[in-house]
């Protein structure tokens, strides 16, 4: 079972919801939907990249005496953290957009 607090140090703190005016809500909702669709497309691309990395790492493990490639493993971790941030944004759990709108942790 995965540790639910594994990425706490890289995830932004949750902010309590604010009470904006109804006009602001409509503008922010429309903008958020556009960003969410764009991030959703990026998540599809990231899934493909993760699959390619997994295949490449598997080949390296088979040919390199079961020693993993640290750069591939680290890049996979970065993509996983980005994926978690993207998921939090598109499900409205966070107001912080993932990279490229903020720093990649």
C-alpha cells in the first residue's frame, strides 16, 4: 500500500476556498476548464512518456546486470510528482497549476 504522505514535502498546502463574487466565479470557471482540458491532454502525453520510460528501464535492467538507470528513475519520479499536481488541479483540489505555469519541483 502506498504511503499517502509520501509527496507531502513537494505538494503545495491546501488553501481554504475563498468567497468571490458570482461574476468572478464564471470567469474563473471558464478559464479553469480551458486549463484543465489542456492539462488533461498533457497528462495523456505524460502517460505515453511513462510507458516508454518503463520499457527503456526494463531493457536496461535486462542488459545491465539488474542495475537501474538513475536518470530514468529520477525523471520518472519528476513526472509522477507533476502528474499528482496536475490531478489535484483538474479535480479542483488545488488552485496551483502544474508546470509550465509553476516551477517543476
